C-alpha cells in the first residue's frame, strides 16, 4: 500500500512534519502517483467509480512508470518549501521518460488546465489528460514544451544539470532544482556538468540544488552509481566540490520526514551561503549542497508480476503490468494497484482535488509550473546593441586588403557586453582568444571561481566576476547557453568547426524544442541560439585531417526550416551585418560560418548590408555578363571558396576575354531551397533568373558538395550544376595545397569551366595544360618551402 499508516515514523533526522502535514503531503503524493499510473493505462473510468473493465484500458500501453514516483515526491516537497520560504523555484526532470511524475503535480496545481482548458480540474479534464498521454495526436512521455514549467525535455539524457546552471546564471533569487536520473548520470555530458559549481557566483547568480535520483536501474540494467558503496559515492561528490546529503529508504512515512528535513536544510544552507557572499560582496566558490535520493524503481507500484520482482527492479522502468486485454489476473492486479492510492479520499465527487490538499500547492507564479523563468520569453528584454556599422573596415576596392574576419566581431561583442551586463554572456571552449574574439575581455574577463596562481595576472584574463564562460566541454557550454536563453537572456557561442559535432545531438534537441514551442501560443519567443563556427576546414592546414570537417552544416539542414538558419559571410562587414541580425532574432538557431584567419575583403558596409539582406546576389565587380546571357555561372559560399572562385574568374577572363561569366555569392544558404520548403528559399523564377535555365554552373562550396545538390535538386538547371567542396582529402598542408587536394582551388575551377562551356572544350586545351602545370608548381613549392608561393598567397582581385 502506498498510503502512510504510521503518523509518527521513526527517522534518523529530527521530524520536520507534523502528523497532519505528513498525512496531507503523502495524500498529495498519492494523488500524483494515481494520476501518473492513470496516464499510462486509462482511457475511461478515470476515478474508478466502477469496477475496472478491459474497455477502460488503452489498447497500446506507452509511458514510463519507474522514475515518476520519485519525481513527484521531490516536487511535492519543494512545494512545501516554496510556501514556507516564498521561494522562486523551477524544476527540471532529468530522467528521460519521467513526464507522468511531473505532469501530475503540474495538473494538480492548476497550471495545466489554465494552458489547456480541455483538461480542466474535474473528472472530464482528468480523463482528457489520461487519454492524450502517449497517444496519437496527444502529448509525449517527456517534459516537452507542452509541459508548463518545463525548460528541459529530457529526450536525450545528460543535460539537466547544465540547463539548470544556465537558468541560474544572473538570476540571483532563483532556485533551480534538477533531478538527475541515475541512468542520465552515466552520460559524459552529465558527468562533466557536475563541474558547473565552479562557475556559479553566490553574489550575482541563483542557486542550483541537484538531486541525484538513485532508483537503481535503467531499462534493464543496474546503474553504476547505485551499485557503489555509500562511502565511494560520498567521496565522488565531495571530489566534485559538492556537499552531498542522503535521503534513502522505501517506507513513505520515513522518507517524507527525511526528505522534508534534508531539503529544508539544503535550502537554508544555500541562503546562508548567498547571504554571506552578498554581504561581503566577494564571490567565492562555496561547497554547494546536493541531495542523493535513493528510492525504489517504480516506488508504490506492483511489487511482483507473474512471480517476477517489479518494484525496486528494472521491470518497473516502463509499463509494470502489460498485456491487460485478455489477462484477467493482470486486470485485477492493476485495479488493486490503482485503488491502493484511494482516489475516493483524494478527489471529490466532481473529480477535483480536495481543498485541504489543493492548499498545499503554491499560488500564482510561485507554482513551478507557472514560474515565468520557465517561459523565459515573458522575461526577455531586447539587447541594447551598438551600431554594427561602427565596426566596419573600409573597403574602397574589392579584393585588395586582408583582415581577420572575426576580430572586428570581437569588438562588437565587447560593446554589446558593456551595454548588457545583466543578460548577455559569451561562451566558448577555451577558444575565445584563439577565435580572435578576445576584445570581449576588455568588457568582462573569463569567469573563474577556482584557485588562482600569481602568473594568472599576466594574461590569464580571469575574474570571479567574468561574463565569458570557457570550459573544455562543448556539451556543458551548450547546456549553459540553452538554459540561459530559455530563461529569457542572450548569448553567443563560438567553437572550432570540426568539434561542433560534439553538440550535434544537443543542437537536435534544442531545434526540436524550438519547433514545438513555436506551435504553442502561450510560449513566448526566446532569444535565438547564435553559434559561430570558426577555425574552419580550409584553414586547418596546420592541425591536420582530424580538424577538417565542415559536416555540422549537414546536421543543421535536417532540422525544421522554421527554426534553422545557416550564414556564410565571406568578409568582415558581411559577418558584422549577419551577427547583428542574428542577435536581434528570436526562436531560431543561427549558424554562422566564418574563419578567424586573414582573408580578402570584398564589400563596403553598405554593399554588405544589401547583400546580406538579400542573402544571395550577383557581384557586378566580378561579373562581365551584364546585358547579355552568361556562358557560365560561377558561384561561391564561404570565405576561402569565394577567394578561389574569384581567382578562377580572373584567370578565365585573362585567357578567354570574350567569355561571359556571372559571379554569384551566397550568404544565406537556405536561399538555394525552393520557397515552398524554407521561408528564406527563392522562388523558381528568381532562382532561374540568377542561375539560368540551361548554362553550366560551377559552385565552390565551403562544406561537403552534396549538400548543395540536396538543397537545389528540384531546380530547373540542376542537371548543369557542378559543385566543388570538401572531399575528405588533406592532412598537414598549406592552405592552397589543401584546396587543390579537394579541387576547390582556382585551377580546378577554371578547368571545370573549360570542360563545361561548349565553346571552350576544344579551344581551351592549351589553357587547361597551363592550369595543370601551375597546380603542380604550387604543390611542389609548398612541399619544398612549407608555405604557399607568396605570389599566389597574396593574390588580389585585379579588376
């Protein structure tokens, strides 16, 4: 039986709950467990007002029971302290399929019915809740965006703790309570995110109180942390810098008293830490408390089924009792289980939670399900942005001067930081300076709350008040940023291109979250996730093959076109224009690809703004076909591909003065898709106008070439589209040698044009021979001298 029968349990801690409080809290928890089980099983007879029959049971039983009782147990106890101490708190459910354990208390405190009026606080609404859970056209078994109070879905495991810290940054009054599943705790991202406590300032940030939920099992295996000794587990978390507190057992009466005392002690310890730090004004690194909650898997559910252990074993993970239809024994056992919660004592004749239990929930926005931090767009304030034009570099003539494309962006970010010192942070894995964004340190240093050494004063750029977050874990950084954005703030993340793949699946999860959120009118828009991909494939000639991978763009292309954007600005001014646009936007993931090294500059700021606004366009300065139909279209996307394409055009115009070439540059990659497939896509008429309907197209692309074919395969002239891009060739090379090996170099491109323009296929033989010889000379020079031929390296646009 799940009901507490001993009003005065023996505990190892001083009892915090009176007999009346204990009875009511346990009743509230029983109501949560009843609803959780009902969501999995029932499609009729929601309050068991009649004997259970097969037609009352869903045909397909989906959902996860195992973690749900522990989640609602924690939620109920947090509600008590919210009321007692007027806490501003939000709740994150780390266990992947733990939604029943969260949906139940969210429904009971009324927020669910406010958002979804068809699921009212009565028998009819309860039935709708049951029917729609894990049902076609309904809701899933995670804490998806449809769950009020959720900023963390838990679809992929490992991110609850990093999301929690992101939510707590710059939210001094907020308490964030992530429940970390013990299966989730085995993931690399979660293991790394325990170190986030070294980045949380007790002066200016809120607090994170992690609760590691040890219920012992995953789908059908024990969990590692549940099978090590108490001493080893204690040492593990002390080694991470936490002060662990343990709540362990299975008897509800004892566990309620333990949890009430332990959770309250932790909240009071957090308040003490914050008060001391804020009184002194000195940010230090405290040993924050955390809780290890050890309770049975599938707590209060069936103890055995068909002679096999269920409660406290992996069989409780999903549906403890399956095969209900045609199995009267299982039907009886299900009814006994559901009735053990005594729903007639919990809900009145109309199916409403009884008033004395309803009173246990916080009110208004103190309910964790209605806290505005969990719908961060409600709190979002637009960034105060300086004029990006002030950071432009002068370009009097295209292709004459070189500059590091990302360095002026760093100065732009510096001044954004200065004007937004409460709601803007910069994130990067030990690469902010490497990526030429180090001007931000003039506004704010790197946050560091661990130990300092004297030499740190000489260029360490460390500060306990820093707003630049660096840690060599892309997972943790991405989680922090997502949590920060979802609670209403702004951020900017830069990373090396090859290792953006580390967050492939995190990107996937966030893109899905945004896509679903856009369909919910009550979810306010949040700031876009802005991701700068730099240190790119074509300038990884010094790091070698492992660092050469532009394939993150292919992953981005898979996600909803309503959410994802890809920009490849070729120079400083276009990068500034794109960055300003992205930082103003909401509900997108903006991927900006821009290398950090020296590159030729092509556009004045006015030209860059116009070009980026269009996203794609003809460059008149590199074209000679105005007023006529071109013989060939040369297109580019990306900095190095653009330089090599321009160099190819210059050679072709020298060798074949009458050849008509149209040069197109693409900044917004989704312009290549049909308008029917993406909001930024070009109409077929506009695409045909640019690329012609029958002339050869040579497209020099930053990434893998088949991505362009994937975008443009439905276009009229796709049959004549020839794409050059990265072909998995290279190691320690010079930049031009790397380009040659992958055939994106000027010589290969010029040869492509000769091969594809009918009039040149015979007349161009001698030119092709020269171009091949020049290729060989380039590579020979690089292998002898270790650098590219300076004449070619310092090439400038001649027209």
